[in-house]
C-alpha cells in the first residue's frame, strides 16, 4: 500500500491562525465551566475543508459569557447575551421565530451549521490568541465538509440519565 505527498495535509505547526475571514462549520455548542467555575457556552468551530482557504481543519473556540447585568431578554437565555444568541442564530440560518425550551435545545440546532467568521488576535496575560471577532452568514451555502472521526466525537459535557442502570 502506498501514498503520495500532499502538502495541504501537512500540519500547520500548531501556530496562531492569522487574522482574516474564514468559512467554518460549528462542531457543536454546549455549556462548559472554566477552571474557576464560571459557566459559559463553548462553541468549537472547524475551518471548512470544502472551501478553498488556508488552515482547513483548524479549530477555533467561540465563547458566550453570562452578562454581569443581564436584561430581561438575557434572563430568558439563562443570563447569556440575547443579542449574541440572536446574531449567531441568524448567521447559522436557524428558523426565524422558532421557539426553544432552553439553551440545550438551541445548541442542538447549531450543530454542523456553516458560518463565515472574522478572526482577530487578542492579547491577554501576555499571550496572543485567535478569537472570533464577527459572525456572519456563510457565502458558500452548500456544505460538503468532510469530518474526521475525531471531529465527530462530542467534546461537551453530556447529561446522565439517572434512570439508566449505573455500574456503581
């Protein structure tokens, strides 16, 4: 069995994704907690491999944080910014007017939705990281992104059904 060299499949060296615009696909969205105990919505995104662009397959993590002084609209979203949630929903093409019982249901609808994002670099504690600056609708409607098996594995916390038999 043989193979051929393909520079497009070479590692990017784990470096910082340059600032700019990228077509991405949302891997999933889930409630997560920092080491310090602060809850946030974690949204890992993958640079699409069905669009001619650099850094195909690279990951970016977008975070939504609870508001310090939530509005009534924010409180309907468990204290997260209703504006950020609406912006992400519109860009992901979620149905206008659709009702969600909670953020968990909303998160399920985001899975594997395409977006166009603008990456910006942000300095914090003497470290530069790539952050999602702007979120917009994709310019490439048809999604033919090929997920690697590792991309399909869930990264979020799963709820345990207490009615299931537990091994302990």
